[in-house]
């Protein structure tokens, strides 16, 4: 792994920050995308981006560099432009981690509006698909290359040339009441993983999707939440290890999937939740 683009790196407590840190410690250069205005609207607030970037640089192994851009990925053309900019950091782009996610302003099925559904689709699903398409274009992907029902054919691959990681959620493990728009946007990514993975594999790109389970990125702390944590704490005490996930947990899995050792895992939706979904 040489250069990675990691989206959704706006807070030190977030999964994106943990993934970027792990890559840098492993010797990769990392370009991060952040959108602080989103976090400022949430109970947990937003970090100072300059300080966040400076801290990431402190984790970089010798030779690794950090690039960054503040981008609203819902804007037309923004996903494609971000991939192009990230590729200029070192002249190559080997890994794409689509970690960005819109939170807040959701509701039940009774609260759904076209605007609400569109906002989650644009940030969580559309941006991920468009960034993946732009990443594939770096490796020779072209429009009009397939029709419904076509089966791929090419010579055997010597090895993978790029990796893509998507982040989904626990919508398949049970009801996510009050999060219909969010769950729908993430379910779309899980549902299309196999299709996109097969198409990317024609280029030598490996795609996998991660369901990290409940990860405490600050929203499960009493000083940065807008909910009653009593019932959640009671449930946590009954789980196998008595804790929620931490950002470093999915970061370790993502790092492994992007390594030579993880190359045999292709087109999967992987759950990494410490058994929490069993309780």
C-alpha cells in the first residue's frame, strides 16, 4: 500500500481518523476528506481541523505524507474531483476508504420526505458510488463497458492493483427505529457490493464492505450525546466483552484487508462487532 484516500476524517474520535492513523503508521501516505460543518450540527461537535491534520502527521512513518481537503461530497462533481486531487498527493492512488456518513435529521417512516431521503442518499450512497467509479477510472475503467447480464472475462490476475472499502451499518441485524433514511442509504451499499466488486475485479481492484457494528465515536458518551444512555449501558454490560467497538477495531480490519495478507477476501460484507449483534 502506497497512497490511500480516506473520507469522513473530521474528528479524532471517528473511524476515519483511526483508519488514516493506522495507514500512516503502516507507512502509507494518506489524503483525507473532511466536512466539519456536518459535525458542528451534531451533539458531539467538530474538531479543529488544523490540529487534527497536525496530529495525523505526527503518526506518519518516514516517507509518508498527509494531504487534506474540506469537501461536501453531496455537491455535484465533488466525489470525482476529490479522487483526482487525492491522486496528485504522490502521483498514485492505491486505496479508497469511503467512510463518510451523514448523521442526524433522520426519522421514522412516518417522517420521511423526499428531501430527507435525498440528503442521506447523496452523502452516504451516491458519493460512495461516484468516488468508486472515479477510482476505477484511474485503473482503466471506462463507461459503456457492460450491459445487464454480461459476464466478465479476462486473463488471470497477477495480483490486486487497488483496494476499495465501503462502510455500511447494522440495518441487517435488526430494526433501526428512527433511522430510516440512514439505514436505507447504507443498505444500498451492502446490496450492491457483490455487483460492483465483480466489475472492479475485472480491473484488478478488490472491494469489500465493512459493518463495524456499534462503534463509540463519541455519540455513546454522556457529554456528547442527546439520548438517555441508561438502557444502552445496561445492554452493553450484557455483551460478550462488556464494551462497544472502538474506532481502532474496524481500522485494524481495514488495514489487514488492504494488505497482501487480505487479498483473498473479495466482494464480502464483513461484520466486525465483537458479537454485539448476537445479544
